């Protein structure tokens, strides 16, 4: 597998797509705190804008990985790797490790640029402890995206089809996450306005869609299983179940990798 990883890393180093993605990531990381400072000055702490990358990394990886690995079928690279004596599992895992390396590189560059621009303008993080916890979880979340997209791309023989499927899958996961988050975020009461004796009055009405504490755990579990659901929590600063999020990410990564590798072992590559 060492030779496969070396070849993949060499390919990354020579890839214009990789360097363009890295440049865009750096620019986004620098622009977010600058835009916040120009609009709000120091009213917004750095913590409030630190995890914007978590919302975007899935979309970036859906395009980048599908184009990077999707070309291996059209170029005959996968058949050449197998003909050279490498097993299908080693080819799959080498691509997954390369994808995780690329994702962590994108995230790291974004974070460094955000800190380099944001600390002088907005000041340091107000809660470094929770921020570091969320940072570690967000990097694991990026690895989960890699596992999901690698499983899809390695089992799709057409680059264009894999690119479209990855983007559609991202949108589906994104929409599901927002729906679940809105359900959990519904207020217990909401104001109701009406006219009484010609005067506008308001009263608080109970929200029938509000989830009671004993009803929330299935939705919280679904939100934590969803990588974009975790991203929403990082961005919103509402990480209250770090251990559950960790276990969910590890579980999704392991299951997705096992299923993807098993399907790739049985795939007809002719």
C-alpha cells in the first residue's frame, strides 16, 4: 500500500485541481473573519465564524474527490494498479487515506488563514476549550465525508455520473440535516397576535411541534449521525453531545468503509 499512497500523493502534488481547491480554501478562510470585522467590528468573536468551513467541506469534497478518483476508471489507472499485483482492498484504502489527507489539508489551511486574519481583527477565541473539542470533531466529520464519497466514487465507473451522484448526495444529506435541526430548534411557545377591542394584543401560544425532552433523543441521534448535521451544530456553537457525535462519526466511517470496500471487491472492472 505504501507504493499506492506514494503514487496518490505524487498525483495530488501535480494536480491543478488540488492546488486550486487549496487556494480557494485559503481565500475563504481569510475572507470570513475580514468580512465579519468590516461589518460588525469586534462585536462578533472569532468563535462565531470559526467553523464556517464545516458547512462547506462536504460540498468541496463532493466535487474534488469525484473528479480526482473518477478519472481512474476512464484512464485505466485502477486496472493498472490491480495488474501490478495490488489487491482491491489496498487500492480502496489507499484512495480513502488520500482523500482524508486532502480533506484535512483543506481544513487546516482554512483554519490557519482564519486565525492569521481573525485573531488580529476579532481577537482570540472566547472559549478555547469547547472550540478545541469542536475542532477535533469537525476534522473527524470531514473524514466521514471522505468515507461516504469514496464508497460512492469507487463503485461508480463513470466520472461524470460519480460527480453528479456525489453532489446530489451532499444536497440530500444537507437538506435532511437542516430539516432535523429545525425540528429540534422549534420553540416551546410562539407569540400570537390578534385584535381585542380595536387594540393589537399578543399572547404566547404553545407550539404543537415542540418536542418534549423524552421525544428528542431519536432526532438528536439522527442529527449526530449526519455529518452535515454535525456541521450545523459546530457553526451554531451548540455542541452539547460531543461523545455521541464522536461515536456516531466513528461508526459511520467504519460502516461506510466496510460496505464500500466490500462492494468494490465484487465490482466488475472489465
